[in-house]
C-alpha cells in the first residue's frame, strides 16, 4: 500500500515532467487527478492531461480520454469524440479500445452502426486474448450474414497484415 505522502511526491514530480511535455508523465498525472491520488480528484484536469498525452499518441491516454467523453466525466458527454479517441488507440493495437470501438459500432453510438466493423474490431481484440471481445464478436456474429462475416474477417486480416508490415 502506498502512503499518501508518496502519492504527493509522485504528483509533484509527474506535474513537473508533464509540464515539459512528457506523455507518460501526462498520462500518470491524468490518472492521479482522475482517482484523487496525491491531489484532489479533478476530472477536468484529468481530461486536460489525458488529452495532452493522447495527442502525442499514448494509447492508454487515448483510451482513458475516450471513456471520459463517452460518460461525460470532466467534459461534456460526446460519443463522436469517444469514437475518435477509441479509434486512435484501436489503430495502434490497444485491445480495450478495440473492444470499446466494436461496442460503439454495434450500437451505432457516436458513429454509423456497422456490424461488419464491430466484428472486425472485436475479432482483432479477441485474437490478442481479450475474452470480452471474443464474447462480443460472437454476439455480433449472430446478427450478420455469411457475406458480412467474410467481409469483416477480410478487414481484420488486412489490418493485421498492415500492422505487421509497419513493424518490419
């Protein structure tokens, strides 16, 4: 268990480094504000620091920011902004973001409903071990035609091939 003074020290140093533009420190500072560790809980500040880190490509910050927008925590509820940030993190391989993006596509929340794209993202997250995504994929599959399933599987395959091509 971490003592309160340790959180205060961490907060102090993360803030110093975050203000200099370090994305990891910005993410950590956002989490400290969100959960009231080392400082008072402040969702507006959490959003501010998550956004700073998210804009630098930090997938965890992008995911956290998307959740803040989805539920209107520290910011006005905005499903399309949630989708925007889920998509940023999902494209970089964040499986939680891939699952959440799949949910948004399946429900048509913040984006045009698409079972094909919902399946694609759930399938990708499931392939990387996300059990909830496996369940989501199976649920979405029940609403799809064979042609749609084949299309979604092809999109998943293409995404994976693009990812492995980018890593080489």
